[in-house]
C-alpha cells in the first residue's frame, strides 16, 4: 500500500492524471509520480492548472527558481486573499537561503502545500461552507460537516431505498465513510441526479455491475459530472478522478448541490403557480418574483406566513435568524395549528425548543433529517433543507383560480422556456463569478453578459467602464448593456436591431437571439482551438456538418443529413451512428429503436443525450430538441461530439508519441481500458484532409448551414423592428 492506495489503484490514478495533464517531459512525469506516491494531495483540475503555470514560467525563463515563485503564487486563488508577495517571499526565505536555487515541479508542489499550511494558520482555522451552489472548492480547507453528511446519508437512504441496483448497499451508516465508498463507482451520484430531476439520465447508459473496471467507472463519473452541469450544479473544481477516489469534501459538495436542487425544484411559478399570492397582482411584481433565486423565494414564502402569524422580525437568512427556533414555531403554528404545542415558545433552552419544533414538523409529515443541535447551531444548509421540506409538505398558499390563472399567463411559452433553460445552464457551466437563476431577469443589468463575454472572448470587456451589481442608477445598467452590444458588434454578431436598452427592458426574443450567437461563438472558438491540428483552417458550421456526415460514412453506414434541419434527425439514428463512429463501444445497439413512433423517438433521444454526456460532451439540450429537430440545439450537439472526437484523437496521438519509461519498455496501459477506436495520428491526419479539402472561404462556408440559424434570428429582429 502507498499513500492509502493499493498498487493497481495507484497506477490507475497515475495513468488518468498523466493523460489529463498531457505530459511530454519525462522529468515532470517522474516528479508527479513521486508526489502521487506520497499521498494524493491535489484534485485533477488543480494539478492541471498548477502544471500549466509552472511550465509557463519555465518556458519564459528557461528554468524556474525560488525567486520566480512569489509573483506567481500571489496570483493563485488559494493565496491571493491571504498572503502578500512579500509574505510569500519571507516564507520561502526561511527554507531557501539562495533564492536563485532552481526547483522542479515536485518541489513546486511541495512548496505549494507548505504555503497552504502557512495560509491556513493565518486564516485562523477552518470554516464550514455556507452555501450549496457557487461554493468554491479548494484543497486549502478540507473540512466536512458530520451533521451534513449524516443528513445527506438519511436523504439517500430514504429516496433510493427501492432502487433495483442500490438497495443491496442500503441503508448507509452515517457514522462511517460508506457514502464516499459507494460514490466511487458513479452509480449513486447518477441515480441521485435522477431523483433530483427525473429523466435527466437515461439509466440504460449507466454502467451497473457490482465490480466495474476503471474505464466503466470513468464513464459513469463523466456522465455524472456532465449531467450535474445539465441540472445546474457548479462542478468546475471537480474531475472524474476526484470522484473515483471518493474525496470527501468534493463528493459531499456535489451531493449537497444535487439535493438542494431537488428540494428547491418546486419554488417557481411554473411548478407552483400559487406562489403568486406572495406578491401584488401586477406584472412588475410577478416578474420580480420570477427572477428571484429559489432560496430567496423560500425566504419570501416563510416571511409571508410569519407576517400572518404576527412574528415581528423578518427572516433574512437560514442561519442566525432561525437558530433560536422562534421563527419555526410561528411558521409551523400557522401552517399546522392542529399540532401546536404551547410549550415550544415558553422553552428558554434553544436546543429544547428546536426539539419541540422538529416534533411538530414530524407530526405534520416532515421526515426528521436534522437534529435540534443543527438548528441551534445555525447550519445554513440544513436549515434551508428543513424549510424546503416544510414547504413541500404544506405550503399554506391559496388555491384562488384567478391568481393561479394570472401566474400561468405570466410564464413563458414552451420554446422560450426551453431556450432560457439551455442558456442558463450553459452560462452557469462556464464558472463565472455570478450564478444565473433566471436568464431574462438576471441579464438585464448587463453584468452577467459582460462576465460571459470576458470568459469566451478574454480581454474583450473594458471593466473600467462597467458597473458591478447592485446598481442603483438605471443609466449604469444601460451603459453595461451598451458595452455588451458593442462587443457583440466587434465579434461580428448580428445586432442590427439590438440596443442596450432592449436588454435592460428584458426583450426576450432579442436576448435569446444574442445569447444564441454568443453560445455559437463559444462553440466555434473551442473548435478553433484545435486549429493547429487542422492546418490553421477555421472550423465553421458547414465543416461540422461535413465532418459528421464523413465520420458516419467512413464507419460503414449510409445515413447522411443535408442540414441541421433535416427531418430524418428526429429518429435519432444518425446521432447514434455518429456516436458509435467516434467510439464504437459507447452505444448498445440492443437498446436502440427504429425511431418510427413518438415513443421510440423519445427513447432514442434520451439515450443519445446520456451517451454523449457519458462520452464527455457538455450539452444542455432536451430530448424534445432532437425529436422536433431544433436546428440550434442539433448544431450544438454535433459540435460537442466533434470537439470530443478531435480532442480525444489528439490525446491518443500524443500518448502514442510519448517517450518510453526508464526501463526502456513502452508506457503501461491498463488492461481494463479498451483500445482506442481509431488511431490518434490517423484521426488527426484525417481531420487535416477534411478541413484542407474545403475550398470555400470562412464566410462562404457559413452560408449553407449557419444562415439557417441566422435567418431565424433575423426574423426575430425584424419582428420587433418599429415601423
């Protein structure tokens, strides 16, 4: 055993990490191997980032010395807010008398770990995370809450008790690490995602065996992470290997996000139109309610009932404002007066009062997840979960048909709602600072759009001329949105009928048209990043179409499509053939239907989405988008498959060219991992041939395909042009 891992698992970790970091330097390989054998201290994402920064300094200076580290490390997120450059230099000086000493990657990582210890000491101890979504995960603070772990274990035991596969492992013991061990094969997390948002994952695509090989485990975790993004989780700091190893703080962080999404799923007007009772009967108030985060809606609902019950305070959080249990007592008394206990408010001990509150909630049907101590200590996550549970059990809202009808009229039509969902999930997957709850409301001050633009087109935003929320003056919002439009013009978007004020006023059609161009730009930029493998040729919509047709054809199948509007795409067979062409083992043809009836089309479409995510594609479309041949979503799906294929081919090519190890033998390959479906070098040469054979220029190549999507945008813009 080495660092808590047996030899075979350690080799797995090494192979996965080596592949993900694209090593070409045998010295760096050896250094990282030494670090791994002393105990896994970093996530994959962190290793990849640190390696990139180390190599950038080495490439610039020819070597890395201790003197190079302070200006490098002060910019790292783990230290930037805790240590100054001088403090870092002073810490390094305690270990190195000669600052010109050259260091290798292994030493750099050890210095990083030592610096973490110094920063932790300065921070003065650890803190528990205070929120589920947008909670940054680093190796600086690895503490987990045992109370939260116990609560999530109870949740899993209840909701997955009857699962055909998992019931053999349940119930889990909250006092042990059972939850982390069971999460290692990916099945638990995939099933939990389907509990939170039913139908997200086609369970036929999950590898469910008692013992999975490394390849199958990695597929499950890839499917899990891409599906988690597709329901709104933030997973930018988590890699598949982190889940394979069952890293407690990362696994628990992901589980907490999934459970929160489940608990807050009904806190919107679409699912619970009765929520309209919380506001006045005006469009402005309802729109404001629609733009609130689910947590804010829950607080608004709680205060609505507390006000009716005569509670004098306003609850602004799920921590300090509820820890004395008084707000809960008033809330439960107004929702379920038949179970009221007059001793609750008389109790002087907060823990005793919390116990009586939980007894009251249990009598009205709420499952006992948290303890009296959790309430009294003000655990934000657990108190939020408790209030959400009360809402689900008894929301106490009116069934006034007039109000409900008004709320239903205010919600978006199906297509607009679907597109809003896609853009919201895509934006949240980018890892920007803000979190989007409702696209049409949240983009109106322009700030989030500027964040997205800066992410997909780095350096495009002039932050000196941007105003960060909260923004008091309306003209500042217009300034932000005007800059958004100007950047769009520079990126050659079609913005003829779009002004900054249209975004501020929440013009949904124009916002959708702009966001579609932004998503498409990002997609093509990702493919453009592979241009070194395509002889510098820009990759366009037409190239994506031609690539897909050619890929299917050379696999020996005859299906071809004329455009991304081709009605034959509704059966799903072309995409299944394309997925099988890029990775033959990923499609189980015994599960594929002919796609003749609507039900058969839905089965195929659901399977396609899960198989693509399992492969590694980050996609946000719904089965309906395939069944109805939504050309925009069809394009994004095809481009995602193409990007994965080209990236995978490049990795295979680099692995094939990597140097032999110190014994003169070839690089070790796990028997559990299948042979690549295509030779990496052949695939890259094939791509070069495909791209170079396109004689049309970039503008012309866009005409046949992108014009289909752009025509729709033009129609939208024309429809709202004043006469």
